C-alpha cells in the first residue's frame, strides 16, 4: 500500500467566490447556512479566475488538461475547487496538486471514518456538554441554550444554573 498524505489547504481567496453546497445534515437548523457553505463545493466566478490564471502565465489548454486530470483523480476536484484553491499557481507541483481532496471525495471519507451516531452529539449543545462534563473534561461554562423543540433545557435538570452538574 502507498502512503496516504492528508493536507489541510489554506487557500488565498480567488477573485470572486460565493456559497452553495450539498450539506451533511447534523440536525441543527441554526447552523444550516454555515454548514451549507462549509460542506458545499465552493462557487467561484470561473471566467474571473481563469483570467487570473492566464495573467499569471498559464495557458488555457494546460489549465483545462489539469482540471480534467484532477477531476478524474482520487481527489475528485471540481473546476470550482481547482480555482478556489488556486491550483493553477505555477509554484505548485503536480504532486502537491494531487494532495487536494474535493468535497465529492471527502463525503465518503467522512462516512467511512466517523460513526454517524456522534453527529447528534456534536450538533446538540446540551448532550455534548453533558458528555464532556461526565467525562471530566474541561468545558466552558454554558451560559445559554435555546431550541424550538428541546424541552430538556431546564436549568435544574441540566445543572446550568450552578455552572454544571456535580
């Protein structure tokens, strides 16, 4: 088996970007817009980004060839992701560009590596707080919890009125 290298990409902002996406549902409606932005494939103005790449000395034919290659590769990068991460930058090697993983490839990885039962814990402030306090891990004092259908936000039951259970 070959070595797997995971790279967290911090990209400079492309000339134009927007937000749209395919959200992984965590059950929290308050964070739905943010999750769509984080989980979705970034929307970018491809003509403006293509102009920036050509202005940097890249040829359109080499850019298109590279986009197709990265789309077919393990990272499954979309053209939007190619421009969002500025992979047209001549300073990046072909190997470095293949380290990037697109959202279409990330989702199956998340499903394979994470127990879906824990998504509920991460999306529920009270449940997460109770689990952390019960595990004797340091947590900040919980100051407020609101939820349209969660009746368990009673300060006596949760210990919120005393700074935590125990």
